[in-house]
């Protein structure tokens, strides 16, 4: 069997280009209009920002002309910096990189999750994607009438890239829906946010003041299917959502897939119930309330007599998390748009803080409600556990039934005071310091896991192996080493 391809295949292989991801290089008036450079410069000058940062991220190819145009407009009173390679996700404001240059504001370009910032004010420039407002309104009305919905009020929500057309969209929708005696409401997307400003819970959500009506009022969504739409469906499980995709120019009832999405997340919650060792993944350093949320998560895990480790790995990938083999489930603290991770490629399941609260409940119950906003998660009453999590028979060590494996399991308990018998039989990690002193580290999940492994890393074998023979290494520069022939 041939496991390699001929060299000429690399040259002859056709390249498939996704037209939806292509970007036309803009210049002159088109660049200024698309990125609203005049408005941005006025905001910088009027607010007297001295060291603002602009973070195009995936729009980095346009950063140089944007920088020069803004620099000419703001003059010498402000220093401008371009941020690239965001610390976490590109939809979030990268306050970590901005602090490296002591910035006092950030101009965020492109798609944004609109999460509350922790330290800096933000000016948002979403860009201007085209959308046919009249065609969108007619398509949404056809999808609405085909489902025979009797509601008389609808809410307009959209991807932030269509903010420039929001008023025209609202006017067109009201024109076509008024004939059916249906009112359309809308809450504008904020263009500027301060660290303490309250905003919507997801990218395209603009919350309705009445929370009770929010769960029943149908939503008219304009934008391509993405994570923002997925989270919108999950956080509004009882709400009909009609989506119009400007790329395909079609409107469909998107909420038909909500139950399937929630069922998939419920299965991951059941895996989290079987876990005894959790890893808290820090997925943001800029979203407000992330520190209180991490503290709450640690408290919940410790109260349930489970083990928690806090880990900061930057942008997630399966290879990074596979290094923590002793962790049985990860809890991701990230912006709402990037909190839900499809863990098919990951070694362990990844849950949200809300899903962790469900998993740690003594009696698992779920009404279908789904929460991603940090403040809403913190406002929820945490699961209550007794001092020993005793069941009705008074036995804290009684095995629990796992819905994942279909078998009974004995959960490990961390944080209890060890009895003398436990102290004498402890198999925890054994450490040696420079003086040769032996120390036992109790209540360590990582230590227990290391003891159970057949390979525990390289060991010092001083005096047991003969010394190696020194050999001359390679020399020269990369284009021609000294020992090449």
C-alpha cells in the first residue's frame, strides 16, 4: 500500500476557494466608509484618548491603511497601536495585549461578542456587510406566515455586521408585517461601551426589558449561521426564531434544531456528573465578572467534594488539553459566544459554568433553561450539598448510577479530613527535596494519577549509567551545515 502521493500532485491539486470568506482589498473612500474612519477619529479626539489601540485581528491586511488614516486624522495628540494575534478569541476585546502598551481605549474591528469589558472603554467598528433589506423582510414574512404563527409581536435581532442597515431593516419589516397586524420591536446595538456598561448576553441578542415576554416573543434574525445564532437558539429554547441568511437569500425557521442542540449538551452534562477531577479553563481575561465566576466555580467543586485545578492555556486545542490526562472534565470560562465547545476532538468533555451547576446538583433536574451570561450564572442559587452528601440511607459512600456507562460507580471524595487508616494507606505523590527528605502530599488528584501511571517521566540515575561520549555537533548556518555532503 502506498502511503505517499507523487510530488507533482502538489502542483496539480485544485484549490477550492470559499467565496464567503474572501476579502476584497479596500482603498481610498471605500476603506474610509467601510471602517468609518472619520467617525472613529472623532470619537478618539472627543474623548481625549491618548493611547488607543485598534485590533483588526483577522482584518490585519487592512490595518496599515487604517492606521495611517487614523493617525492623520487624530494628529500628534494620540499614539496609535495595532494589536495582532489576540490572546483568546478574536470576537473579544484583547485587554491583555492593550495593557502591554498602557492603552486607555480599544477600537475593536469586525465581529464582536459585545461582552462587558473589565478595564477599558471600547469603540466598535463592525464593518458594513451588504444585505437586501426589502428581500429580507419579504422572506421573513413568508417564513412566518407558512408556520401559521399567531403571535402579534416580533423582535428584530441581527449579526453586528448589519448594524449599519438596522434602521432600514426595521422600517422594511414594519412595512410588510403591519399588514398582518404584527408589531416589530428592536433594541439598537451599542457602538461604544465602558467597563461597567451592561449589554446583551450574546453577540446578536438585544434583550427585551420584560424577561417573561422574551421567552415567548418570536425573533426575526438576520445573519449567516454562526456561533452567535447557535447560542441565541440555546438561550431561547421556547422561542420561535426565523433566520434570514443574506448569503443564500433564504429565510427558515431555525428553532427546529434547538431541542437537538440542548440534548447534545445534556449528554455532556451527564459526563460531567461522572467526573471527580475538574480543570477550570481560563478563556478570557477581559470579560467583566470572570474572576468572581472562577471563584464561584471553585467553591461549587470543593463543596461537592471534588478536585479543581485552574489552568490558563490561551487558545484551546486538543493537543494542549491532552497534556492534563488526570483531569476528567474541563469547565471553560469564556465569553458567551465561545463558551459552548463541541468536544468531539477533545480528550475530555468541556462544559460551561451553567452546565457545571446542573452537573453538581444532588438531584439532576433541568427545565430546558440555558444561561451563558456571567452575571446571570452568578445570580443563580448554587447547588446545596450537605456536609457529607448523604443519601436517604445516610451512607455517603453509596455508589451512584451513571447514565453514560449504564453502571454504578464509586465517586472519589476530596477535601475530607483523612482518618488514621487513610493516612497509613495513602498512595499520594511522594516528593524528595534537595536534602533527600521524603514528603507525602495528601488529597492530590494529580499525585494519585501519577502513582497509577507506568511511565512517570525521566528519572535521575546518577552513578547508575556510564557517562556518554562527547561528540562534535553540527555547525554553520541553516542553509549548509558543516557535516552536510
